[in-house]
C-alpha cells in the first residue's frame, strides 16, 4: 500500500506528554497494572480511539484491541503497553502504545490490503504481582493459571482478586488466544533501555530478538564460627565462596560476545558482625541470544561454583528460578525494519534486546520484529528515563514506515 500522508509525530510527542501529566508526577509514572491509575490511562486511550473509525474491545485477559478493517480480515498487529513500574519513566511501554496509536490513526484512514489492529497489552511489567508479560502470555497460550493463582502483592491482595476488580477471570484469560488466530505480523517500538544506540550516535535501531534467560538461586553452605577465634586458613566461609563465584560468573560473561551475567541478590546467615557466614544464597541471571551459548554459560557457571566450593571447603546447590528460550525475530521483517530506519535516519544498526517484551510472546505465533529508540545513559524503570524529542520523532516515523512495508509484505501471505 502507498502511504498517503504520514504520521503527525508532533502529535505523538504531545500525547506522550499528555499521558505523563495524567498518570505521572515528581516521582515518575504510576501506571501499575490492575490499579486505578492504570485504569485511568486505559480510559484515556479509549477516548483517543473514539475519534478513530475502528472497533474496540477488551479481551478475556484484559488486553485492549482496536481494529481497522482492510480488504482481507487477516491482520498486522501494532503493539504496546501502557502499564509502568512504580516511579517509572515517561517512555517505557507508553512509547510503544502512542507510536502504535499514531500509526493506527493514519492507516485507519486508508485503503489497506489487510486489516490492522492495535493492542495495548495488560500487565507487561509484572510490577504488582511479579509475573511479567501476563496479558500477552495469556494470548500466546503460555500462561499457566495455576502457577500464578497464589501470587499476592505487597499488601496481601491476591492476583485473582485484583483481576476480578478489573473484569478479568484468571481461568478464562487464555481464551484471549482467539485474538491472534488470523494475525500475519506483529510490530513493536520500544526504548532501548540500554546504552548501545547512544554510544553509536543513532536514534533508532533494529532488534534481532530477545535474549534467552537462565535464572537460578545458588546456595553455598559452609560453617559459621566466631570472627575472632577462627584462623583464616580453616574457615569454611560461604560468603567468600559466593563472592568468588560471582566474580567467575562475571568474568566468563565478559569473555563472550554480547551476553549478560548478573548477581542480583545476596543473602547471608547468620549475618552478624562477630561471625563469618556459614550460609550464603545468591541469584544468577544469565542472558544470551544464542541458545547454545546460554547453555554453555550455565554449564560453565556450575563448574566454576563447584570448583570454588571445593577450594573453600563449602557445598553448593542450585535451584532453577525461571527460564525462557531466546526468541529470534523474523528475517524478512528485520530487513523491512532496517529499510525503514535507513530511509528515515540514514543508517541502521542491529542489536539484541536484553529485557523481555510482549513481542517475545507474539514471536511464538507469527513473524515479529521490534524497533528500539535511543535511551539516554541507558536508563529505564526510573523517572530519569529520557530520549530527546527529535529522536522520538524519528522513531515514530520509522515505525510508521515499517508498518506500511509490513502491511504490503503481509498481503502477499494471505
């Protein structure tokens, strides 16, 4: 299809400011899913959709959909999420939704060979109950209701009760899968949340896929004893084992190309000043875009932990906390995304996504791709999160061009 007219990128920026003023403040964004503030943001989006010739519905998982019919009922999806983390930034998630809204607004006025749909996913962040990608995983079919049924927020409110307050039945959430049965492609724009594009001096980049994740708790067990009476050479200090292991995990990742290894929490016992620690539990979060590399990282980490434990006279145990395989995006759409970025910016760069996104769930079922907009200093999930307005404008333009190209590409698959 030809793009008759283009997106009003200034309007997109104004709407980003508008929703930031509505659901933000001095401490940052407040759009945590399944709260009144999030519902207020949803009402704001519905009001914007009222001015567009489209059909709007909320599915069984609480995801909001808008549909603009084309010549074929099969469709391309433009996706995003309005919800934020507590005290979050003004762009994380909502840039996806506003860029999708502006692109949808333009495409809804045009003849199209296939239909176009906008989706605002419910609870991408998992900020209140700890389960990320809740709405999109339900639509994807990967959500197991029994695994999340017992989740509670910090105030003791159970997830099923919070969902019910917003018209969602946990046991019916997976029925939302019907929404993607005729989907041809999924497109998403997000801030990078990292420093790569800024270091390269680029406003927009093309995402290859999302990292796979291996997340474990690693527990070292020694024997605590008095800090004054126990000679150094006979100590079985679990914390020292953990510290050496954490350094080994980091060094292994640093030797590899574009992977991540992070120790996020460390808990010790007895945790008193007059004793060294007989027990130390730490987390290890490993990420890579290549499944074989990720598996080798995990195997290496296990070997290193066992070596350190033997040398320090401690034991070591591993417990899997969570895992997800690497999700690679579609080659054809990556190429179209690169063309769109080059047309708007002049040059492009391909990079992986360390954070997870709803696009990872959609890529299980349809061709998918993402664009990244530059993040200043790589900051996100904080009120200091920012991207220059001129870069946001370029990102919205590139996203619109990608959507036009993807619609033409998808029409050939009907």
